[in-house]
């Protein structure tokens, strides 16, 4: 009786390991979950990227991202993947979703040109030319999109090109919940 | 010929050193900096440390750590600064807490369990 139970234990362990192995193969290990979910946005105050050079300097500060559910999109003109999601972001903003932009380690002129080439879905854009704010956010690659609630808390971070499918799967349900909250 | 090859190898290794770009006041700080660079993962090329990686993020992290070391911050402080923003994955040696306890202990636990089973099997086949 003892010999049989020993073999059964080994067999069960083996099957468990195979199950874990198969599940692990399906995951994308290089994509990291944000550790700042449910934390407040880091404090920052960045100069904005204004499309007209004759305007006085404006700033995008953390407090600006409070009061509404919004997306914060990390992008740069040198990031080719960012152009892939721009059309979809344009659609989203036309549908009324507020999208803030964080222009990451970029040049003002190149950034302006990118917006001319690919469209501008952004309500306001902050120029994070040194990447300090992005580092506080835990950004490790562009594009990334953060979901910010009405109180200025980070509720989700999506890494990669934001497609319609991804938006409907991970962002839209959360946006709906957050909109209903006070 | 082999002197040329030897010299080229030496040159290549010298270029690999990051210290000349990040001069520090004391040797203790230099050692702290070197140790940190080897312990922090480059999140772009995730099997490299930031001492070796050429990725822009690695460069930014090197500069930030350099700044913090210059300011006299301790290694635990700097590690905490990084993990608060990027998570435990940014360190090659995850801290010994909570779920990472399982990560550390499980291999030894499994090995121990297997050894016990083996010993049991060996004893049984001996006693036949």
C-alpha cells in the first residue's frame, strides 16, 4: 500500500508541474504589471507641448489629472509603435474620452511633427524631456497607457500598442466602473 | 599577433567599465555603485543587468543610481526607490518576503521531498 501512494504522489506532482508549465508558456513574461495600481499619481509639473508657439508657457501638473476619468498615454516621436496606436487614440478622443499625453524624452519640434503626421488625440501634453516623471511612473517602454480615476489614482497600466481589442478587454470595463464612482 | 589580440581584448573590457563615466568621491561609493549596477535588471533586455545594457532606460537608471549614490543614499534606500516604481522584478535577487519566500524555498523544498522519496525507495528495495 505504501509503495503505491509514493508513486501516486510523484505522478500528481508531475501533472501539477506540467499544468503550471503549460500555463506559464501562454503568458508574456516580458510584460510587467505595474506596482503602482491604486496608488496616487506621482507629483509632477511639466511644460506643455503647445501646438502654437505664440502662446504663453503652460504647465501640466498632477492636479490637472483629477476630477475626471482619463487616460495618460506615454509616447514619443521616435517610437514607431506609438504611430500604430495613434489612429485608435484619435477615435477614442473623438468619442469623448480624455487622453493626456506624456511626451517621453523627445524633442519639441519632432513631437509637433509627429502630431501633424499621425493626429493629435491629446487634451494636454506634458513634455517629460528628461524622463523623470516616466521613471516615477515605472515606465519601461513606449507606448504605455495609464488609466487614472477621478481622484488622480492609477487604476491600470497597459503596456504596448493600444488596440481596440485590448481597450475593450482591459480598459473599457474599468472605465465604466470608475465613471460611476463619485 | 597574439599581443595585438590581447591588447584588443583588454581594450574591449576597458570600454565595458562604466566607472570612468561615473566618477565617485570615495572607493566605498564606487563599490556601492558597481554592486548596484550588477543587481539591477535592465527591463528592456531583461536578462542583462544595467551595467552591460545599452538600452536608453538602462542609461537613465545608471544616471539615477549614480545621483543617489552621490547624495549618500544607502543601498536599501536605492533598491526601495527602484522597487516602488518598477516592482521586485527590477532586482535580480528578489527580497525575501511573502510570495518570494515560495520562490526561494520551493526548489530546496522539492529537492528535499524528492530525496526523502528516494531514500524510502532505496530502503525498501534493500530490505527485499
